[in-house]
């Protein structure tokens, strides 16, 4: 038996403004995991980027709800950062939706209560790259491309669940990345997307320890597949991009003084 929950009420008008994908797509430069609980994103993540979708496969994800409080709620949280480069000139992208698929095994009264997702795009730009003796100064800008704090589901109503599932979460507030110049694959610009995936368990009414494990005998434990939409744009608009902006976010000064133990010049932030 397969469970499907689709929330297909996103605004078609916002997606209609997107145009066909560019001939080239960004390159994945690095993947990092951070502050995760219930999954191990760095060693257990497979990623695939295509013109119309970004797919992330997790091989391990789990959570437990202890008997301390019979109404306890716990979450499996995966956080990872994907650094991108070699963007197509005169294009920007957005995330239309995300679809979670996988297999969940729940026991001890654990129920799958809801899913959540957010994706935050951050751009760091080196505004002063003159002589090495001068300070290098970075500005940073950022925006949430997708932020859905809760999507209700209800797997395991009878206290046990061992089935495949699929949950679609639309992005009702389409937001765009910066408009790319095509020169971002350089020392001057660092662009990355931080993803957070949450799966919340509850065991309301049960006094035992509840457990939830995502996984199959073969294949990923959980897959998150984002729909990508593209839009042509003017690269001159890039400098005005971002809901959050911090000037002089980071300054690096190669010091004129020397370390007293090594006699070498120091680098100061």
C-alpha cells in the first residue's frame, strides 16, 4: 500500500512567468552537513542536479520519541549546504515544490505528524580584491527560496506503520536566486544553498517509547526532489538582490606584524 498526500494548491500564475531552462546548469562544487539530528547527510547523501529538478537521496534517517511525556514530539532533522558555481549568464532560478518519497516504519505508538522544508540561498561577494597588503572585504546577501514550516500528515494512526509514502509540498511564495553574470565560478563570489528537512513524530496517548525509521532494503531511506524553474533576467539587477544584506560581512587583513615564535606574517580577521 502506498500513501500519497498532495497539496496542489500553489499559485499557477507565479510559475507561469518562468521560462525554459538554460543550455548549461550550475556545477556542484561542495556538499557539507551541519547541525543534523537523526541523519548523517555528509556520508549518506547522493545528489543529482538536472535542468528541471534537484534530487537529494538520504540513505539513513531516524527519530525516537521517549516515554518521558506521553505527548512527546521529536524530529529527524537533516541540514546540508550545497556550494554551486559556473552559473548560466542572464538566468535565475527558483524552487516550485518539493516531493518527499520513501518508506517509513513506525512502532511503539509513534505517528508521523508533519514535514517541513526550507532552502536558503546565500551569496558572498568579495568587494575589495586589490593588493594582498590591502584588506579583503566581503558582503553577503541572502533569501529564502522556499520556507514551509509545517505540512500536516498522519501516518501510523493505529500505532504501527510499515509502508511507502509520498508527500508533495508546493512553494506558494516563489522567490528567485540572484541573476547570474556567468562569472560566479571564481574567488570573488561564493554561492551556496542551505537545505533543512524536518520530519516530526508524535506518540500522543501512548506511554511506551515510539520509534520511526526511514529506509528500504534497497534504495534511499528518503528522497527529496525539488522542481526547478528558470527565468531570464538582467545581470545588472544582481547587486540589488536579497531579503537580507550585510555589508562588510567579513574582513581579512594580512598583518604587517610577525609571529614572535615563527617569524612569519600573520593573517587577521
